[in-house]
């Protein structure tokens, strides 16, 4: 009987801990972008392709500006991990973009398509 009480108490404490932790892990709004606090890292929330295989940062691209054809996307969204890992540069190559997508630092914007910006 003593072991049963200890097991029941342990399960109750574990359930309470899980229940309370659910209040501290609130979901974040995925549409809110956060700017990097790390010096030297990307400052804008998007990367666009203005010329073939040449990409630049953009603060607020408009998907209607996507035109022509290209093999890579017109607009990429910078993820939260990208804000901390993509260096702030004047431009990026197609190789950079492919590496950042593979690493999860960039995702194709939902309104983008393979084209130029």
C-alpha cells in the first residue's frame, strides 16, 4: 500500500508539472517577424531575386513584382534561425540561398514562384 501511495503521488506531481509547463510555453504568432539582435546578421525579413541568381535583402516585398522566369524563388522568408545565422551582406548567390534553405534559415514565401523580383 505504501508503494502504491508513492507511485500515485509521483504521477500526480508529474502531471502537475506538465500541466503548469503548458502555461509557460505559449505559442508564438508565426506572422510576426523578429529582427536579429546579433551584430552583423541579416536585418530584413525577406530575400528577393532581382537578377538571375543574385539575391538581396528586402524589408517588405510585393509578390506582384515577381516576373520572368528563373529556377529559384522570387521571394524567400527569413526564419527565426535565419535571423541569427545569415550574415548581413549586400547580395547573396544562388549557392548561398540553396545552403540557407537546406539549413532551414530561409523558406520560399507563400506568394512566391520561380521568377525574378
